[in-house]
C-alpha cells in the first residue's frame, strides 16, 4: 500500500488552524514566505511518498540485525537515509547560526509527520538526532559545538539519547551509570543503558551518544545526574575519525513493532571506560535534557499522527476495493464496496477526524513553540512557552493514543485481512503501540499535565487556553451556519467539562493529591478531545469564511468529531473526579500489594 502525503490538509492545519501563516506575515522568520513553505511541504511530501514509504515493508519484515557487532539495516533504508541527508532534510529547523536552515519548528514537525507516515522506524532516527542537536546548541561548550554540530545538523552523523537503565525508566533517581573525571577535561563513563534507539547502526560513519550518568560525588536522585557526549568514534581536532570508543551494543531487542529501528543494550567501559565530555553543568543533566523534552515529545506526538494518517489511507483504499454485502440501490444480487456501508463509513470518518484533531493539537503546540522562540515581544514569548508546555503532554499522549486507536480501527476495516500480515495494516498497529510508551509514558504525561502544567502560573495558562477555545465556540455559534449542525452545543459541553475538571484538579492538588493523580489520564483525554474538537471547528469556520472548495468537507469533519466523539467528555469529567473513590479501594479487588 502506498502513502500519499496529505500536503493540502497539512498546509491547511499549519496555516489556518495553528496560525503559522500569521507568524510568517509578521516577519518572524525573516524573508520566509508562504510560497516557500508550500514548496517545502510539496517536496517533503514527494520524498516521503516516493523515497521513504517503499522502505516501510522491508523495515518490518527484515528488521535491523546485529551481526558480529555490526547492525545491518533493512533493504533500502541506508540508501533512503543518504538521499534524505543529501536533500538537506536534517537541518530544516536548526538555527542558521548553527548551520541549519532556520525554518519554523512547526514546519519541521509537519515534515516529521510525513517521515513517520512513510516509515516510522526510519522517522525515529532524525527525531533523536535533532534532540541531541538541541541539547548541544543549548548547553554544549563552543568546542563541542564546533566539533560535533556540523555533521549532526547535516545528518552525516546521527545521535542517540540515553536515559534508560534496567532499574531506571520513568524514575531516573536510581540511575547508576558513572562518569569519572579523567583529569584532561574528559570523563570515563562506565555502565549499561537499555532500550537505546539507534544506539548502533551502520548508516553513518559515526554516532554521537548523549548519555546521562552520575559523577562520583553526585547528590542522590535527579539532582545528581549529568549529561555527557560520547562519540562512537573519537573525533580528531582536524575533524577526522580517531579510535573506536569503548561504547558497544551488546544486543538488539526483539520488539512488537518498529523492527527497522535498532533498539540496543549499550555497554560503556567494558575495557578502559568510554571517553565522554560534559554537556552543561555538573549535576545539571536533567535540566539539559528537559530543554529538548518539549520538542522530542511533540515529535513523538507526530509519530502518532503520522501512523494514524498512514493507517487511514490504507483502510480507505481497501474499503473502496473490497466488495461484500449489498445496499438497497445495488439490489439483492448486487455486491458493493464495503466503503458504501454506513458502519464502515463511520469507521473511516472516525479515523479521519481523530487524525485531523491530533494533527491540529500537535501543530498548534509547535506554533506556540515558534512564537516562544521568535516573537520580538518578551511577554508574548513567555505566554507562548507556557502554552506550549501546557499542550505538550496532550500533543504527545493524545496523538499517540489516537495513533493506536486509528491503526486498530484500520485493522477492523480490513476484517480478517487486517489480522493477516501481508496487507500491512497489522504493521501500523504494531508500530503505533510504542509511541504511548517511550519519551515518557502517557501515564507520566498525564501526571505532568495535572501536577506541573495545570498549576503553573497559578492556573492562568490553562484558563487562557480554555478562554481561547470558548471564543471559537462562540464564533461557531454566532455564524449560524446550518452545515455546523449542533456542533457548538457539543463543544460548549466539552469546554465546560474541561474547565470544571481543571478547577477540581487544581483544588485536589492541595487537598488530596492522590485523587488528582487517579483522575490524571481521563483528564488528559478530556483535554485532547475538547481541544481537538474545537480546533477542527476553528478550521471549519475559517474554510467557511473563505468559502473555499473544502468548506463543506471541513464542516462535516468538525461536526462528526463534535457530535459523535465529544459526548465522551461528560463521562470523562465524571471519571476525573470519581476515579479515586474506587482506585483508593483497588486492593480489595487486586489484592494487597
Ligand atoms: C522501542 C523502545 C525504544 C526506546 N528508546 C529509548 C531511547 O532511545 N533512549 C532511552 O533513554 N530510552 C528509550 N526507551 C525507554 C523508554 O523511554 C521507557 O521504556 C519508558 O520511559 C518507560 O520506562 P520503563 O520501561 O522503565 O517503564 P516503567 O517506568 O517501569 O513504567 C511501567 C508502568 O508504570 C507506570 N509508572 C511508572 N512510574 C509511575 C509513577 N510515578 N506514577 C504513575 N505511574 C507510573 C508507567 O506509566 C507504566 O505504565 C525506549 C523503549 C522502547 C521500548
């Protein structure tokens, strides 16, 4: 099954819903104009569809394999990566002063969506490299920046991010990897990291690992973690490659999905100790990691959107071809494509609108990041950063949950053939399943949302965001557009549920934190459904005002989301405030721990 990048949808969501075009009109990106943005999207869409998408199947069936210490990549992937680098896709959103193209972060996230639709195992690699670039840009010494950034920015080398250890996953307090000063400004690192994405591979000459480790005298917990840059091959002062560093992949994991992405157990210091350099302050490693956490988490959210889009396209094509059953029009002896049955149409529409809503949230978060970085107005920058921080756990968790749901519905549309590997629908489902787990599980995202983001600025940020949603609801209502049906009422109920739940949680954070924690995941979903629904309505409103050719379709999309999916918000509101009553007594069911 081929993938066609939905460039028009992506451009509409970026510009009309998330508001990127307004930033461009304001001159926030120097001489960037709308035509250039469109040209970049078109060319990326072509590259994703024609060069990357054909590698997706071999990525899954062959996977990455560790043979005699070398990681062999699936057929076609190394070549596709080389072309990707040659085309300059690695440097899109990196600031110009660091050798990048300085294009908007939101645009780079649109491209991230396309790479991940085309081949999610491939798309993960640039995400991690770029997270490393951001860390070096923000915290690396001038020497490290000069030596490592150019080839990381171009994609000539890739990066890896290494936090996880056997006893330290969501909880990094017990991280054990050690870093000892070598007396010459470098450190010797020893320890084991697990689940390291692209920790080893054969696509590039060098891999630059960003590794969290502890100094010998480090304080307990997360305040005692430092960040180190450890190259696979040491780099000489003239830029040539030197000795092999003491950092090796001990094994690759066998996984449910993303088989083309090598997930390594990395051993440091089996011999003399891996040579590494401190990035940022001693014991400031978590802070340095947090710098790029927003970008990385939005990036994983884009994986959810990307895989949902691919699964939708595949299901739609299958439903148009597969004939079963009949309709009144076709008669008792007729046979119609399953896409003609109302229940299949409903599934396809669900898939489409969920994908669109997740896309709208993720791009809106990305545009907020662009404002936070590029607005000339300090107050606007601050408010935008707070909004981006608030929305990031939603962009990550809601979008990745949607990725799994849509991929699952895609299998359902295929019937039995969905369960059979050869259609490829099953691959999307298996690939999608990791995204709610890594880069902070979706449970951890919900906790971050409720315990940190909700109360930040005394609750002002969430109030301002909800006020913005309400403005759209009012505008939809005031439009009296018959095509919008009862959309405004559904959204009114959703925003009210979101507001009341936010206030309840803010109160609970002081009165009974466990009650807030028990309601965190339903709250994240309530937030995602409400924000997603209202953003789709914002798009429908913009399309109807412009009287464009897709105004009718956008109204139906937004209406379907609001009227058939947002009803869940009432139940979620109840779940937020009542989950604790039973969760608190769970031992009676689960047994005492
Ligand atoms: C394919 C793959 C690729 C990966 N790539 C990388 C990588 O490149 N670099 C890297 O460093 N790591 C990577 N990881 C690791 C990944 O980030 C972790 O698996 C993830 O953060 C969860 O940690 P864990 O597996 O230890 O689960 P745990 O932390 O043991 O969590 C298990 C469950 O408990 C819940 N939980 C844990 N703590 C709490 C809490 N305080 N409150 C409520 N619930 C809680 C979680 O939400 C989850 O549901 C990867 C993992 C996989 C599978």
